[in-house]
C-alpha cells in the first residue's frame, strides 16, 4: 500500500492491495506499480515516486539486482 500526497504534502489518496504470500521485494514492486496506476487513475500525470527500499531503487534506477520474477513489474514501473 501507499499514500499519494500533493506538492504541498496535502493528502490526495491512499491504496492497499492484498498479495497473499510473496517476497518483500515483490511486495515493494507491487506497491510502486499500484501506486503509479492509482495516481494515473486520479488524473496525475507528473509524479515523484518515493521508495524506502534501496534494493528496489537499484532495480529501477541502476537496472541491477533483484530476481527474474521481479523484472516484469520493473519494466511496467
């Protein structure tokens, strides 16, 4: 899950998704993906994604690390 805030930190919305059993990495990736999809559905086209997982940031920015199953979500993000 996660929250959406405006540039002034004002609450814009929140979301959650039940994933069942999965790895922490996959949960973080799903959170990023669902957050971006939620922002898009609300009409936001310019967003800044904040993540607290350096592993996920490395996967998205440096394109390294992670696992094969995580890369399909990385490509969507």
